[in-house]
C-alpha cells in the first residue's frame, strides 16, 4: 500500500511538469531525447518525425514584401500540411540576427530562439569562424543530394569562402541595371558608356552609399570592368595591396561624381531609397541584385512597361544567397526539414514563378516533367533572357576584401 501511494505521489508531481512543458513547440528539446539520439545521428525520416508539431523560426531581411507574402502564404502552409511544422518568419537585418545569436550563445542558451537564417558573404564567414552555426548538414538533405550540383562553385563557395556543408543554397542573384527606354533609349554596355550616360543626364544617375549591398556590388562591378576580376579571387586582405589594385576604379568613380545626383556629395542611403527615386522619375537608372525585378515591378504597376534591364558586355557579378542553421537552434531537425523542402523542384519552381528568383537546382538532375515546370514560367517584361544573363555571370570576390573596398571607397570617393 505504501508503495502504491508513493507511485501515486510521484505521478502527481510529474504530470504538472509534463503539462507545463508541453507547449514548447521545438523538436529535440528534452535532454533525455538528446542523449538517446542526436540530430547528427538521425536519418531524414527520423528528422521529420522529430520535427512534427514543432515551430521553426526563419530569421532574415524582411524588406521584400513579395517574398514575405510567398513565405507566409505559400511556403508556410505547405510545411504545415506536409510535415505538421509551423513556420515563423522573423524579419530582422542580418547584423541584428548575428548580434542576437552571439548573445544567446555567449549566455549559454542551448535552445536558442533562432533556427534558420538567411545569410551569405562576410556574415556567413564571420558566423562560421566564430562557431555560431550548426553543421555540416547538407549531406543529410535528400533534395540537396538529388537536385543540387554539390561541386558547383555557386554551392561550394560563398564569396570565395568554403561552405563545407554549413549552408544550403536559397536562390541565385545577379547584378543588373535598368532604365525606362521611353525616357532614355541608351542602355550603357560598359563603364565608359555609363559615364557618358551620366554626363548626358547630369544629376539623374546615382548609386546607393556603401556599405549598402547593391551599392557595394555596383562598385565591385566597376572594379571588375576596369581592373579585371581574376586578380581579386586570390588576393590577400591587405588594404594597401587592394588600394593599389582598385586605383583605376576609384579614379573613375571620383571623376563620375560631378555628374551624379547631388554631384556625388551624398548618395542614397539604401537600394530601397534608390528604387523609390527611380519609380518617381528622380533618377533615370536603377540597379539591383534581383535579375528579374523589372518584371515583378512592371507586373505590380510600380514601373511602366518600357523599363528594360541591361548589363555590361563584360558581365556582372552573380552570387548565391543561402540558408544556415543557428548553432544553438532548439529545432535543428525542423530547420533541416524546412531547408530540404525549400530545395524541392516544386518549391524552387514556385519561387521562380512568383518572385522570378533564379533557381539553385541543377537542370540536368531534373525529370522532364520538372524541367517543364520551370520552362513554363513567364519571366515577364523588361528582363534579360536567362541564357544571356548567366553567360555573363562573374564570380564574387572573397568576402574579406569587400569591407576593405568599402572603406577605400569612403576614403577616396565620397565627396571628392
């Protein structure tokens, strides 16, 4: 009888504790479960089972309303229906994301608030080198193994930095410029023609102030155009070495200043500001990493149908943006399931159709039916054909060179 009472007393104590913990929607949360089997040891089917009923947080830039709508109203419902996973989108600039992640890790938070992260470039390098990311994980994803060319440098390198399985590709980007051909029939095909365009239309051309992502890309494109790109792919991150290498481009940009908006004394604070200036007719050229942004804006009525994208004949920089997993994520299983789904042909085709994002899948690995889904996408008006676009795709330079170039630009170009 005493034994029975003891058991009942233990049960009474345990039940409230279990009930209190039942609302935490995370996979691999309890320490007992972690001891039994870690996510590193799980098969993908076991990951799916562990992630059922959980919530995955996806942190990243929230400034693209078309993307936000797609994530909330297309991707999230699919994840809920197929896997019983709730997707929670958390809009936040990447520097804030990494600051929050660093604080949680340093504070010893094992079940952190951040699961998936939209990231690339110097931010990825910094996070990986500071042991803030979980991985490698891509080899555990069936869709990565089945549909992605894991040997392609767009997948193995992020701004020339080895990925080593700590990121999965999310979408491809490529730098393009655009103009309203009804107002300006000229479409500059080189840095020299770009300067001539600015001279013809003084005050009607500019680019975002660095370190804005798009403004920085424009400056690197000018560097590639005037200095070549090969030397930068293996260049050491020495400021004076880089300063000497980019000198012709900095001189070009200084000489361009007098013809720019506000005579180059100041620059728009962001690509969003420049977009608004272009839409309002304050400037005649816009630039973006979104290769098909013109089609999206024309379809939305933000741009007239006479807007046309273009690129320099020598090519423009392309890169890949990625998804990573926080090192202290409380739901690594759910994050891997979500990233795997993002790499499915159906989801990549949906992104291509809805947002005109260049897909990251290897076309040769797709079935005829899957290829047909991509071929059926109408890229819309004002775009560069994909074959032409990718034929002029230039590699990104090493991530550690980028902030140094931005410093040199601030010293040698701003207000000069």
